[in-house]
């Protein structure tokens, strides 16, 4: 027996008359907002940062995966409007939460953004709203963390006055094949009505949806996807270190293993894991598992490997310099790349930052070049700047360390003018006296 | 500067005039022997077991992945002959070693089969032989373990009188798409001449070869492939146990994660790992790593999970029976399947065997049905027999445990007549009071 509020809401979604609020206009929220707006659905984007809000309203795109012209068109037609005024949540028929879920320094989930979103929604929402959480988080968050906040703040009842859903973003920054709109989306409504609303609304912007039986199944799905990556990167990092000792090129091994036509997927080693997903998401699960008296030993072990990687990379640099009878202390060391992966401009959680800190601490004279990032911060040494990659710089450097493989760097020139290279990303074909490979 | 022996040998391989000895006619050796024989290359198969040798010579196939008619044709045309007389190794221009490499009870590599093969070859081989090892083993085996044995036993010199190579089998029993001949093969010769011989010979039977720079790279490749599987199965087994506590169906989670169009490969949980590869190969690497003062923590952790799985499955059975106010002690428990995976007849390292042992120890009245295996042995209870799966058997059973999912079992009938089912393989669509799922 469906109530009137539900029917009205469903009808709005069916006829593209619902107003969609997107909470958080970052790398998840902005592409999603544009995806809805493109289909003529009115979107209000909520941002705590007035800078971002102003940018959007001026039609200025700041997210790599968003097409500039699509953002401009959406803003110009007033289909998309950004605001810092959260009281405008009362205009919305749907609210999609795209806020960050970082970990604190003790790898404990930092739930304050979700809590704050829940409170804002509860404070301003009208009766008859569909709410979807897209932030990656531990299973049970939607039902047991977010729901009580909204219910208490609003005094309204779930599945009568509002409906809840979890549907994780699957944004892969820099992925040219799969964007928000053509990536299948897993949708876990809290109850059948919520699922119906979720499927109806999301299908307007994203053609392929995969419904699951509950929010917690959808939450676990997202964590499984990224835990899979964490585990496999950690394994290959560990095997890379062993291979180095055994006079085996791990890169050659991976290329060979890839020829197996079934049952293998290649992962590549590197200086450590980075970004806003792989280093974080699995530890959300590890956190909640403890509440069930359960230790996730695979994630824990992977975490240990990854914690040690930057330090181990510093040792690699030390060993390479040692060949030239040099120490880190007093050597000029050039880092190529601080982005956490190639061809993107995001240094979040990048292992390069930790290696830079450690090398500076040991007395290294650190210089950095990243074609995508002009300024960045390390935890211990604050703001640093990228310098131009000149021949003179290369010639005057004792050791070049490739921490990110950007395709627009001319590695042949780097090879030509460098004395010594520590290649942590298989950027060089050469594997000789000059190039010290992971 | 190639020597005369090398040139003669290469020419023989080029013109299909070389005699290929295959050492060990098991699930690796026999398909390979037939693959060469099919191309008109003379093969002598060496077997310690006169029973197997006689079977082959009578044209009786005993390996699922071999086509009966191809074996018969090869034997009838005298292209393939089997023998227990290892002195006939002197007839061979190539010897391919396909012997087992098990682990002992302390997970230490049992190298005696390779040692024995090396001694036999060294004792009987003629000058001018190409030798390839296909058994899965730790990196450095070919160069540092096998080579000295052959050299010492024969008094001959590597790369003058004989050539060595490592090229792992990639047989996946029961895989209907990929067999010996259409699976790309990684080939790691010891030196350029060995590589040339290896590529020339193997290309006669296997169209796609992938050359690598050394035997140890090829050895590591095989281990990486299977370690990848071990790690991922262990992860999903651990997540399955947590999911059970969190009221989440891991099977539903995996299906949902599979909709991600990149960066994910599905692995499925089960009662533990089995077979002759996944539970063994990674521990070869762990063994040799210790020689390099290196601990492979991912493999170690995976091993810990897998060691515990059978015990944890016994606890699942106990919990399921507890719902019916029954104990394992005195209950009639029917195990469906002892093969280590579905639709094959191989119980090696099957977790079912360990669960059966534990349940018997706890006083369970164990009955087993496996449509592919009539007789098998458990470590503690010796020989056991499969019984027919009758309606009466199902009705009289307190608990059915699905340990292997064979597609020729009628699970709907099992559901209909059973009181209680512990489904460790997602064999049942139902997920209700009667079916207790992993």
C-alpha cells in the first residue's frame, strides 16, 4: 500500500519534474549534476565552498571528467544552479549526497561530512524526498548512521515522508572510456519504495543500473571493488621487492602472466598506493568489522605493506645513490611526478609526498617536476612548487626518481641528460647501469 | 658462435625430426605428448607407473582433457609410445619434464620428483639434448637446482652439450575453452641458444608462445598467476565470513561488483582452496623467499585464512544444526561433492576432505555423494565411498552440506527432500530457513 507522498514523488521522477539536489560539487557530485541537467532535469548543487559554487554558476569547470561545454550549457539554461544556501534543500525532491569520506590519521573513518549532510538535509528538507548516499563508506552506514540523523533532525519518518538509498559513485578520474553516465550503477534502496524511486530517478541520467536488495549490499559492493584493488596492488608491490632481490624483472613477469587468457588480471607495482579510494575504502570495512569481532587479515596485511612502501622506496633511492658513492644527505634529487597516478592532477594520498618528506628529512636537496601540478603540500614540509624540466636541471641532478608516469614527459630526454634514475613506474625501456628499477 | 651440436639439434626441431621425451604422463604430460604426436612428431612418454604406461600403449585415455581418439591415433601410428624404461631417454632429442611438485606436510617443496627426473636424464641422455621443465616450482629451480643435477650426473656441459629451459604448464582441468594447445605458453630459455631451441620446438605444438629473458622470469610468472588466485580467493573467503555476520549476501555483492566494467575480476568464496596448484604454488615462492630474508606476508596471511576455512565450515554446519536443536555428534550429515571444483573428478587437496574428517571426529555420521568420484581417501579416515543420491537418503539426513557444485546434481530435488542444507557453493537459489548459506 503506497502512500500519496510516495506516488506524487514517483510521478515527478517519471516525468522529469523532480528537482535534484546534489550535495557536494567535487569529482563525484559535479559530473552527476551535469549528467542530470543534460537530460533537462533541474539540479541544485550545494557547496560549502563559495569559491566552487561561484565557479559553477560562472560556467567555469574545475573537474577533469566534466565536459566544459556541457557545464556551460546547463548553467546557461538555468537547469543547473549552485548555491551555498543549504536552506534551498527545501526545494528539492531528491537529494544526492556526494561528500568526501576520508580517514583520520589513525585510519578511523571521518564521518563528519556525512553527519553534516544528514543534519543539513534533516533541517531543511520538505516532506516527500528521496535521499541517496553516494560516498564510499562502511556497510550499514545508510541504515544505521545516516537514517537516524535525518529522522531525528527532521522529525519525519522513513518510508512515509522520505526514502533512502545507497548507490556508490564509481568515478575513476582520468578514465577515458568509463565516465559517470556509461558506468553501470549499483543501487540499494532501503525498502521497495525507495528502490522504485532510486531506479526511476537514476535511470534518467545513467542507462545501466544494477539493483541490489539493501543499502548494505550496495555499500559492501563498493568496498569489495576497491579492496580487490588494494589487495592486488599490495601483492604485486611485495612481489616486486622480492623480485628485485632475485634478479627478476617484475614488469617482465607481469607482461608474461598477462598472456594467460583466463583467470588473471594485471596489477602493476609502484611506490605505494594513492588517491581517494584504494588507500581508504578497505579500512572503512576493517573499522566496522571490529564491531563484529572480526579481523580482516588480508586488508590489514595489505595496509602494512603499503605503510612501508614509501620508506622502502627511500631505501631504493639510497641504494641507487650508493652505486655512485653518494649519500642522500647532500644529493640533489629530482622527483618526477607527485600525482597519485599518471595523467591526472591529483596529489591526494600520493606516495610521492611521503617519499619526498623522508628524503628531505635525510638531508636530500629535493626538486619536483609535475606537468599537471604546480603547487602541492607535503605533510611535513608544507607547500612545494613544481619546477620546469630543463636539460640543465637534469644535468645538475644526482638522482632522478620517477614517482608518477605522466605520458607527456619526455623520458628519452630524461635518460639522456640524467646521471642516475630510480624508475618506480617502469617509465624507461632501459634497464642498465643508469636506470635502477623497482 | 653456435656449435655443431646446437645447429644439428635446431635443424632436427625445424624439420620435425627430433624425438621428444615427455617425462611423466599425468594431466600435464599426456596432453602435451598428444599435442606433439598429433603434429607427427615422435614422442616417447616416460612413466614410473607401468599401469599408466600400459594404458597409454593400449590407447586407453585416463586424462579428462585428452581427446580419446587423438590418443588412440597417436598410439596406433606409433607416433606416441609410452615406456617405463628410462634408458630410452638416450633416444630423445628433447626431454620435457612434467613431474609433480607437491608440498610436504610442513608446506616445504617436495623436490624429489624433479631431482629424480634430473638424475634419470643425466644418467641416460645423449649429447645434444634440449631439456625443458614444466613443473611449477620456485624461481631459480631450473638454473640452480636442476642444472647442477643434470650436469653432475651426465658429466656434460650446459649450452654446449645440452640446453635448458623453463616453461610452465598452464593446464586448467575441466576448462572447456583453453587446453594445452590453444593456451599461450611462456618460455624462458637459459641463454639464447636454449631459447631458440625452445621456441622452435614448442611452436610445433603450441601456436602462441611468449618468450621471456630467463628461466627464473618464467618460473615467477607461473607463481604470480596462481598466487593472484590464492590471494583473491582468500580475500573473498574472509569477506564471506564477515558478510555472514553483517546480514549481507556475499554472492549478491559479487554479482553487483561484476557490473563494474573495468578493474574488477570476480572470485567466489567456498569451503577452502583445493587442487594441485592454488594451495601449493604460492608456498613454493614463500619457501625460496626466506632464502632471501624476505617474508611474503600476503601469501602467509592467505595461507592462514585457508588453513582455517575447513574448521570454520564445520562451525557453520554446527550452527545450522543448532537451529534444529541438533548437535553434530549423532547427526547424519550428507556431503555433496568431494572434488575440489565442480564437474571434475579430482579430490586432491579438496577442503571437503578436511571438513569430513573434522565432522567425523566430532561424532557426525557422514555420508558422501559425488557423481564423479566413487572412492576417495581422507587423511584421517582412510577410504570412503560415494553413495547414490536417493530421495530416502535425503529424507533421512539431518543436514546436507554442499561442498562442490557439480552441475549434474539435481539441487531442486535436494531442496525438496532435505530438512536442512548448508550451501557452501551458492548451489541453491533459495536463501531461507532451510538453506544456510556461506
